[in-house]
């Protein structure tokens, strides 16, 4: 992966500059007129700055992998397009992603995000929810502002993809929320994978759909590359869940250790363990999850049960198989290129990363 890591690092600066084009660090009346039209009366610029812009950049400046825009770039280049002319579209899923992080942290009552207090703990829950929602809708202005670049037919398809994936995102989150409240004790692995396909796979899939549509790819390419993107999102979520309870570099990971156990999340590992555990272990694991405990001893007890039934290894193998199977469908429909090879490396990197 010698070429992939420098590629990701190189793109971070370009991606952030593009984001700043649409969400400047300091806003003025001209920006608000671009964003929402002339005020019928008078904007309070300061309140919008404090309640949307500042929280957004507080999170963005903490870093992040920015892998979804890089994924978009690799797909467009694999389809023979020059990504630099389409870079504005690449940041759409990244902005939505950061909106989901802000709102997820409210819903999960999380304390930390990327080694700092969560946005709602700094600015308040009301500000955080509003800022997160703004990041769901501001990207639509990117499409509107670049529709002449791609034409009416492609613009319509881009909007359709955007709307559908935002709906899917909410469906995935609904399942996740209901489960970690302990409201369904009989979750199947297939249901878990569907939840991941909607919750985490959605934005990878949106990045892929946008890239293929804007690059004038075929319907077959859109279908198969989108499925591959979805598999990466699922694999990324599974690896995220694994890191939550296994990483020895907790500060590097930027989250509280065992946060998913505290939240009561039914991860693939948990579902696998519950499906295979003896009644005593099943009862104990369920009890710990439903307590939403922060006690490290109890979290380690839950981890011991997951380890006992090889649930962590099962999750790793599942992620690898899903991505491998999806790539086998994409491989024949893309011409050979450096970007294509990096796409394949990209998937492996995301599901085997240690942060």
C-alpha cells in the first residue's frame, strides 16, 4: 500500500480547501445570500456563525480520514475522468458524514470524538443537532452550483441518489438506535448487515454513485461499484466496532474504550456471541449491554465473552469476505489503471486499519 497512504494524505488538504469553499470559516452577508438568498429582513450573521460554522469547523479541524472523497476521486479516475474538474462533488458525502457524527454523538450520549469533547458537550445539544442537520442540506448547494458542469439528466440522477441515500441513512440509524436500547433481542446477522449497509454503507455508496453518474459510467458500473462501496462501508463499520474493544492505542483511536458496550450496541460480534453462547454467558452479556455501563471491569467481562466464542475473529473474516466478493464483481468492468489497483488496496486498508 505504498502509494495509497500518500494518496490519502495528499488529498486531505485539497478536500479541506474544497469544503472551505462551501463552508468558509468566517461567514458574511454575501455568503448567506449565496446560501439562502437575500434576507427578507436582516440576517443575524453572528448567531449563524456561532451555531453552525464554528461547531462544524471545530469537528472538521480534528482531522478524520477523509476517505470518502478520496474514494470518489479513485472511482472517477478509474472511469477515465480527470478528478480535479469534479472535486467539488467529492466533498458531498464528507460533509454529510460529519453531520452524522455530530448527531450520532448526541443520540449515543458520547463524551469524546477524535480525542476531544463531543460537539454537543461543547456547544449544547440544541446547537449540535441544528449544525448536524445543516450539514445534511448544505451539500445540495454544491449540486445546484455545478449543474451546468454535468447537464440536466445527470443532475436529476445525482439528486435522486442523494435523496434516496439520505432516507436509507435514517433507516439504518433507526435500527441501530432501537437495538442498542435493548428493544430487539433476536437480531439476525443479515439484519445487522442491512443496518450497516444503510448506516455506514450509505455514504460510501453515495460517493460511488455520484462518481459513476458524473463520469458518465454505465448502469452496470453504477450498480456493481455502488455494491462494492456498500461492502466497504459495512467492512469499515465492522472494523470500527472491533477497534472499539480491542485497540491498545485508545488515545490514537480517539474514542472511549468499550463505548459500544456502554451504548449497548448490537454489533456483529455481539450478535455472533449471543447466537453461540451458553445460556449463562448469553444472559450475562445481555445484562451488561442493557445496563449501559461505564464500569471497565464489566466492559472487560463482556469482551471476555466475545473472545470466548471467537466472535471478534468471525467479524474480521466476515468483513474480508464481503469486500472480496464485491470486488470480484467490479474487477472485470474497470479498465486496468493505477487508480483501479488503488481502489482494491483501498478496501483492504479500511477493513484492516488500526485507527
